[in-house]
C-alpha cells in the first residue's frame, strides 16, 4: 500500500508542478488553487508513504521520478526544449533512485 501512496504523491506533485506556469506568478486564482491542492495532496500522501518506506528512499523516488516526469511533460506539453544534457541528467536521477533501492532499502 505504501507504494500506491508514493505513486499518488508523485502524480500529485507532477500535476502541481505542471500547473505552476499557468499561475502566472500566483496571480491567477484557479491555477494557483490547483497547485496548492496538488502539493498538499502530494505531501499528505508522502507522509503516509514514510510510515512504511524509509524517508530517504521514499524521497529519492518521489523527487527523482517527479523530476524525470516533469522533464518529459515540459518538452511535450509546455514547449520547453529537450536537449541531450537534460535527457542525460534525467537518466542520472533515475539511476540514482535505482542505486538507492538496490542498496537495501528495507
């Protein structure tokens, strides 16, 4: 169940981060409320996650997969340029998450 909470937390964080540009510096009400709800949901689910998964591992997965997802979303939906450096960087983040998990998380 903890991993379901974790992937829900990642999804909520990715939604919130994806909405940040639409807030126009937190001057637009509805996107701003969307960001706030998404981030609060993300942290709430993350707090449930760390009851069963060590906080370092949970945070690494949460931030790593969230970062990689945002790189892809930025390129596909937000018209942000995708360079080889960004792809390599996202790959290194994912590799770090894998290494942490292989290191005996539980």
